[in-house]
């Protein structure tokens, strides 16, 4: 493990990284929220189907 090489790589990545603008952050938050909602809704639908089937939860 070459510590100097690793640190140089980390510094290079941090220099390229930038804080997103409010528009970018807002769009990412909306997409992430929609994904969380979709996964939760899908889980609820599966739970509801399994509850009505014989031998379900």
C-alpha cells in the first residue's frame, strides 16, 4: 500500500469535487425521494397481497 500515492489520488478527487447548485441538489432530492416512495409502495403492495393469500403473514 503506497500511502503517498493514495493521498495524492484522494486530493485530486477532492479538488475535482464541487458543491452542487441548488437546482442540481433539488433535482437529486426529488429523484431520491421518488425512489424511496416507489420502493416503499412496492413493499406495501407485496405485504398487502401476502396478507390476503392463505398462509400469508
